[in-house]
C-alpha cells in the first residue's frame, strides 16, 4: 500500500483481556516505531525496530507490553491483561532509515478502549 | 532521557496573522527536530524538520529556527489560513528516536 496501515482502527477490550495490534509499514522502510498517544497529549515513544531487531524498548510501560517484527516488515504490539490506563491511541510509524531521509510516516492509529 | 517542553498549549490567531510555537529540549546530543501537524482524528504528518547543523529552514509560509546553545527551537507560520488549524507537535532526538512535546492547538479565526 501507499502508506502505513494499522488494524484494527478501533478496539474495545474488557479489563484483563489480551489484545494484539498490527502495523503494516511502508514497503522497504527499515525503521518502525510504536507510540502511545493519550487524549490531548503528544505521542509517547514505546519501542523501535530496525528491520527485525528491537533496538529500543525503553518506552514500554510494563512487562504486559510486548512488540515483535519477526520478518522485518509487519509488526505486532501485544498488550496482556489490559488495564483501563492502557486506553489510548497506538500509533505506528515507519521510516527509510537514512540520515538524508529521516521522515517518519505515521499510520492512522488503533484506538484502544479498555472497559 | 530527552525532555521536550512546548508552549503555548493553545493559540488563537486571526486569519492572515503569524503564529509562533516554541519548544525547549534537554539533551544536548539531540540533532534532529521535526514538527508534526495533526488534524482531529487523523495521523500526525511531518510539515518541516531541521538538523543541528542548520539554524533556520523555511518552506513557503512555514519556518523553523534552532538555537542549540539555548536548546530551543521554534515554528513560525506566516499568513495563517483556516486550514492551518490543527494541533502541532515539536519533537527532538535523533533519527532513531524522537521525544514529542505535548502539542499546541492552533485555531485560525476567519
């Protein structure tokens, strides 16, 4: 596709349920990022991949959050035992990974609501 | 880690006037400073970026300035139009990871 695609667009989960959020980056983009955006706030960094390698996961808020990108393309963010504070928009972004072209292209996001 | 502060949180201007949004950052190693525009319910989109070896960059009605000594950078929008109304985010870091500010909601009044 032409842009970063995320699915589902909306997800309602009962507290304690596990969820999986998918990101399809722009083809050929080496870098992939996950951000969490609470209502009225800026995106907060969660984790970063270069190809299949997860180089930085310092932003993951707890060990309930897990991200993978096994083949260096599609990525999945998994949240186990969801809590109400996990409610937010989860944004994925991809980038070509060059000093000359560092623009990160964002997906539409997945709005997660934990009830 | 990096800490980015952004001001003001809301800004209203008359159509045709200029708008200025200011950000400060804490990590002197940061060398990449993008600005994103996010319309309601939509994804953030890059509007302009600047690197630490440049003090100013301009693209039509949008300009960004960077003062590395003071660790602050600013976005300037001239001749504002109603379609400029959105939330604007600054960010600072490297091309592997950036930290975002909390956003400025810009309203351009026709």
